[in-house]
C-alpha cells in the first residue's frame, strides 16, 4: 500500500505564498506553531518494486481562541516530495495549501482543504474540499471543487517503475 503521501496530508490551511521548502516560516508572535518536515520513507509500488520518498518542507498553524470565535485553526503547508528509484531517476511533487477548521451555524465541525493536497487513499486534489462532520464525528457531507487525480505516490510509481 502506498502511504508516503499520508505524511503530506497530516494537517493543512490558509493561502500560501510559494516559498522555498527549506525556508520554514518562524513562529511569528508566539501564537503559532511550525513543524519542519524532513523524512525519508520507502514507497511500495507493488509489482514495480520499491522507490524512496523524501518529504522536505513545513506546516505552520495557528489555533484560534476566544469566546464566540467559530474558527478553530488554520494550518498552511508546503512540502516538496522527491521520489527516487534505484537507478537514481527522480520525480518531484509539490504539495501545498491551507486547511481551515471551524464550527458552522448548525454546530457542525467543518474542514476546508485548498490547494494541491495529496492523499494515501489513492487520490489527490487540485482545488477545494469541504468536509462536514456532525457533533458525534460522523462525516455528513463532502463537497469537492477542482480536479481529482492520482496520488503523488501513484504518479511517482508510474513515472519511475
């Protein structure tokens, strides 16, 4: 099973001004968090063998507080995923975008995902997703605007094996 892009999907939000992946933002006034990513994992391409996946980049987030604030958090991410086969050939996928979590007028938990997030579920999106969960945590609706395509792992396996 291809799971490398699961790292890239962990958390995401707000519009991103593209910056070099190595240039992680600082924590601003201290009310934000920054997580730097530099991780190498094997990617199973099935009958095509295994390739190496290397994710470099960052997640930057802010949790909102205060009475009456419906916003929960905003997470922005920028990851460069570089895949390499045993011959040294590479495939790059840039995974960027914001995630915004909030409570809607009906009390539902809503996550919006914008940009180019990949997924370990075999798909990636170039566009905008809105996922709505009820108070019990049950997914009650998904709205997708944009182009749904193969995951970065699938694209890399196809290109390198």
